[in-house]
C-alpha cells in the first residue's frame, strides 16, 4: 500500500529472468517482477508452483541458477564478487530484508524479549537498552506486551508467530517476506497474525506474501500474482484476479479453492 511521500521511481525489488533448478528439476522459469516501495504483493498458487522458492531466492537463502535480483537497486546475487566480499555484501543487503517462515524458529531457551533483541544487539551492534526499548514497542505492536518474559513453549502457535514477526521487524527491514506464515496454525489463531500483517501494510511496509488466505490477498494486497509450474501465470489487482481472472490455469485454481 503506497504512501504519498515515498519515492516510487526505483523499485524496492526487481527480478529479471530468474531461474532456479534443483538438479534436473527446474522450479523457477524466467521470472520477471518489479515491486514498488510500500507495495504489498501476494503470491498464490498450487503447492509446488515455486512460490516459496521465489521468496527464498529474493533473500538468497536459495542461490539462483540464473537471472538477477535487485533490492533497492543493488544486485544481491552479484557473481563478480569474490567469496569474502560477497558474504559481506550479502549480509549487508540481507539486513534490509526480514523473513517470517511457516515454522516460528524461535530460540526455545530464550524469553520472548531475548529472542527479539538477539539480532539487533549482535548483528546491528545496538546498545542493549535501545534494543530492549524497541523490542518492547514491537511486542506491544503485535499484541504481546504481557509476554515479554515468557518462553516460546508457554505461547500458542499464533503468539509465537507474532513474536517471529516482531523479531524480524527489530532489524528495521525495508522489505518483509512472509512464507505461508499461517498454514501451521489452528484456524482460530490465524486472524491475530493476519491483523498484524495488515497493520504493517497500512504502515507502508513493502511486503511479499505467499499465502492460501484469499480473503487477506483480496483485502490487503495491492497486487496478486498467480504462479503455477514455475511461471508467473497472471499478475493483476486483487479485484481483477478474483472477479475476472484472464488465464484458464488461474480460473481452474480459483474454482478449486
């Protein structure tokens, strides 16, 4: 959701001819996308279509087999850099990108507040007092102010996922990637997580969201991308995607769900 005072001349994310193969299996086939600052792009499609792999390539958790990915104009997969220089380059750009997964991946031996301040202190080298103050603000934002000193095992799945979101936000990212973050949750816990994501969108966060929550896609997304068989089959507004999909494959998918 774009804000009026933000420079929209340079895309936050630019993906050119992206390909990804695992052995003989090609999972992503010539993906081309641009995502503007503060835009919310929701990615839908059947299992195995390449949605999660696309997000993991954006954050370079998966190394692309071909093509280019730019974050704020910087080429993240710059193959011209030598190993040490590339690691420094990659870590610096990754600090701009937060990612939340289906599994919460919290440190079980740390309290909620300790989970949230860990990366800002050790990666961003923030002062502990400053990091804690920011963490308290973020946990209030996600509705967990009263759980600061709880351990992950004492929280519901939905609460753990909201801690995971706060932990990503503590790194002050420019871009947030959400990979099926509600799919492991009991149905009654999904709403709280989606409300946090909606608030982030309203606040101007650039987001790429892989989800099966079509109501969220329609309400919050600026664009919806339908993927199948490693291709972007259709890319349109939520209104167009859900009321008048152009491609037969998209129509079939939406009819089934």
